[in-house]
């Protein structure tokens, strides 16, 4: 088969579509013949050497895919062969085939094409596991979502609204903010020329929760934007990983700070998240409550260009990479 590989860490030009060995299913795994995958910022970090795969996981990029099951490992029945599915991956999506634990395989939501379904697993599982299981977002509460125009951001806006929350978002362009508004965001903040702390404090008196993709550079200001007993979860490090801040600031407000990585969770935990997503998020997609935001579809061979577009901030929602 063919896959995107790289001999050394570097820029997009370090990626190459080359012939590699086919994967073989371990017990409890299936092999998916990939229709499409999607680009996530974590792929860029891995390409740069900043986000290595967990031990024992392929170093091929790609955290999600859609496709057809073509073989199964020991302890699994053959009746799943031919099933059209989506999957949450620890790696390996930028390829023609991938091995994945069966628990991380999900159905294709009703009304969604097999191609488009490739962009759902990573964002849906990331958003649901953090908004529901970590932040415990409740009806009537407020949430600040940083990077509202991203794949995670566009999904998080809609899930938070479906959960009955008031939503504030940050984004870097009016076009992205317009998209956020169309998805239901209540407060739009252009982080390039507006202070999100001032905006949320004026509009909401602070927010109950924050979904943060920035990390170090936003930590203190996020705490300033939270109400007493506020909760925040850090899911990205676009603003760096190291910061010095005044802990007393968090103590005074009784703030809870969490940090999560979906990829690093045990397979059993990821499987449980996938089942919750199928039960809750897929029906919302089927009913039109949640809409996919797909910026464009590109051939897998153009993965370097797709990653460059994301690095340049030129993408709203997801870029899909079509394999077949």
C-alpha cells in the first residue's frame, strides 16, 4: 500500500507519498480500507517532532478516517467485513489502509457520506469527552471556546448549544466569526483587536467554563475570564507549554484547571467515548442539529499543502484528504 511518510522532522515538504508495508490486524483489531482522512493540528505537531505517537503506535500521521472494513483480527467475527465505518485512530490515517482497535470503530451517521464522515471522529470525540466528561457543562452555563473557526471549535459551538449553554468564541477573522455566528455562537471576539477577558466579563459577567487550545500564553487571562468556581480544560498548546503564573489568582476564584489529550488515553477509555459519541452526537448530526463544517477536500498526495493552509490560518472547519 501507499502512505504519507517522512524521513526526518521538518516542514510540510518533509512529507512524501510512498510505498509501505500493509498493516496486519492484531487480536481485537480490524483493517480499514481508507476512503478519506482529515487534517488535525496534532498532525502538524507530530510532523515537527513535538507530538510523538504513543509507544507501539505507527508513526504514520492521521488521527481519524472513514472507509470499509476489509479484514479482522483474532477474536472478531467475519460478519463485519464490508461494513462502512468511521474510526478514531492513534495514528495511521494518512494511508490506504490502517489497523484500529474495534472499539474505536464507529458507524457513519445517517445522512453523511462516507467521504465526509472522515472529518468527524477526532472532533466529535474531543469535544464530547471534554465538554461533558471533563467540564461537566450544564444547561444555562456559559463557555468560552478559543479557536471557534477550527474543526474542534465549529463542533464545540454546536455541541455546547445543543447542551443548552451560552457560547462565546474567539477567532482571527470576520469570516471565521461569521461562520461561528451561523453555528449559534452568542458572543463573537476577534482576538487580533479585542480583549476576550473584557468582552466576556462585560457580556456574561465571566464564563463558567473554557475550552482552550492555546495553553501557556492564555492561562492567566483565561483565569481572569472565569467566574468563581469556573472550570477550564486545556486541549492544545498553540501558545506554548511553559508559563509562570500567580496561583493565588486561581485560589481566590476556586478554579479547576484540567488538561487532556485524547490520543494518550487508554484504548478502553477511547472506546467508551466512541460509544457515547455514537449515542449522542450522531443523532444530532442526523437530525441537522449539528452540521459539519468542511473547508475543502484535497487528494491525500496534497497533504503537505493542506497542512500549510492550516498553519497559515486559512481554514475554517476541516480539510479532508481523499484516499480513494
